[in-house]
C-alpha cells in the first residue's frame, strides 16, 4: 500500500497520479459537502447541489496544484485551503442566485398537486395491455439496477407524474440534480432501445 504521508501524496499529486487525487478527495469530500450544505440555505440548495460545489472546489484546487503548487505544510493546511475554496464557491453561488431576476427569495415554494385542482401531468385514460405492463415492469426493473437509492426515488416520483420542482422538493436535492439523473436514465433507456434493434 502506498505511503499516505502528506509530502508523498502532494508529490504524487504534482506528478499527476490519479490515485493521489482520489486519496485527497476521499479524505475531505464528506466534510466539504457538509460545509457547503451549511453555507447554502434550503432555497438555494434547490438550485445548487452541495456536491456540485464540492466538484467545482476540487477542480479549482487540482488545476491550480498541477500548474503552480500551493505551499502547504500539512493536512490541516490543505483542509483550510479546500474549506476556503468551497466557502468562496458557495458565496459566488449565493451572489448569483440572489441577483435581481434570479433571486431565490422571490420564488414561491412548490406545492404538491392534490386532487383534480392541482397542476401537473395526467396519465392517459387507457390502461396498458398485460404484455405492455409486463414490458414496462421489466424496463423499470432493468433501470433500477445500478441506481442509488436517491436516484430510484427520483425515477419513481417522475414515473408517478411529479414535475422536476416537486421531485426536487420531495427528494431534497436541486432541480439540476433531478435533470441530471433523469438525463442519465434517458441515456440508458436509449442504449437499451438501440441494443434491441
């Protein structure tokens, strides 16, 4: 097992070792996501996923470290730097989504559709045939393989006819994350369809 000393990891990182980058990521990712989550209020988290902030912070760090290495003395110094980068990324997102036309404070909370009076998608009146229902169940089961619990929940709500804002509010993630998950699922569906041709 490679040496996990700070100087060794930083030297390997400078040399472009992806394993060293993975070790740095694994060491700090959970704490940085919690930091981003604490910095972004609930309304803002519907627009900005703390995981996206984390990815952006690490991208900035790794790009700069490869070009002009930071002068860091240990793991505590690296944590302080990554926390600072993450906090600044959160600050930029707050500025962006609190600007006049994008101000999340002016948005109304999504209300779940209830009864016939609520807006939303309505299923067609015709029921599927038994063979169509079996094919759909098989397709959904195939889609569930390899999905996280959160992504399964997003798929289930979407199949029940909930819109992206409602799914986002129910699951507790951003609308962008819902779109990303549904896009990934759509790609898998298209790949399955192409394989059956």
